[in-house]
C-alpha cells in the first residue's frame, strides 16, 4: 500500500522561532502604506503563513494601512499580483533600509557598550 501522505521532514527538530523586533515594527508603522500611500493608521503587515499557530517573523513586515491590510490578508499573492509587486524584493528592500538606518539586522540585539 502506498503512503501518499508521508513526507520526509528536512528538519530534525522543531522549526526555529520567528524573528521578533518591536523596534523594527514601530519603524514600519512610521512609513506610508505601500498600496495607497496613506501615512496614517499604518500597521506592520506580516507576509507569509497566517494559519492557526503560524506567524511570520517581524523581518517580513511591510507597511499597509488599516484599509489595505485586510485585503492583503485575504489573498497575499493576488493582492501583490494586482499591483505587480515582488514581495520578496519589497521585504529585502525594507530590511536593507533598516540596516542602513540602524546598522543592525532585523531581530539582532543591540550591543551593550561598556561605560
């Protein structure tokens, strides 16, 4: 009998925890909405899995206003395709801007300087 639903795991343990960076999310909130350009009521929108018990890391956040965010969550690929967006490139771009602004990678802890 063929076991069609058995898939070999590439991981030898639990998946790594998603990146968390409240400072990065605050910065994303300060940017205008990517879809409509509105610069008020902007929230960090996580790109990636949104299922039960799944949450994408903060390093995948993009700025979307509270009107555009629910539309994005209904169908990320369709929303991006309508606007001819490359979501991966947008994420890389915002992560790079953060690195230019702070000198650190999203989720990286600040170094404590000795006094």
